[in-house]
């Protein structure tokens, strides 16, 4: 996971450590951790993954904590496939909404475009959330039974 997240060039060392901590938490506590993973593999090599989980104190809302595809394999629709499978699993678990957050910094423009392309809408912007001039952008998607998301 560390290598995949680092290869994207988007995340700081502290953020990469957090991604690894979620994997370690899942390995230590299993499903009770609240973290679930979907992996994309080819020929035994992990190309990307998502990490998601239910949002505490909500009836049917989920967070997508991480989506990362190894830089060498980006542009092959792996992210689209991972996100679709994640949404399918959330829906099967009784989830109805998925929330994703990211930064409004320029380097994340392609990420924000990806979420919009996948049917998410911008639900909120929290000014100066991460730092001055670095807003948090929250995306939401309502999942529907019988509809391919």
C-alpha cells in the first residue's frame, strides 16, 4: 500500500503513513476496524485499492477514505473499476450515500474531475480546512438499487 500511495505523487509522508495505518488497523482488528478494502490485481501484482467504511452514527452513509492506483497503471480505468466495485459493496451492505473528501489545491484538479466523471456531486466546500487557501471539497453520491452506479 505504501508503494502504491507514494507512487501517485499526491500524498505527503504523513498522509502515506495514515494510509498504511488503516491497513494495519484492518489486519489487527478485522471487520471490527470499520475499514474495508477493495484491491485491483493483475498477475499477482496489486495495482490499486480503495479503503472505505461506514460513517459512525449514520443509518446508511459511507466514507471513501482512499482510492489509489499505482502511477504506472493510471489511465487504464482501474480507478473507475475500483470505485464501481466499492459502490456495489456499499450498496450490498445497506449503504445509500458515499462521501469523499479532497483538497482544492491545483494538484488535485484531476482527482476532482474523476469524482465528477464517476457521478459524484460537490456537496460542500470548507474554506481553509487543511491550511490557508487549501479548502476541503466534499463529494457525495446517492446509490440506487438496481442501477449501475
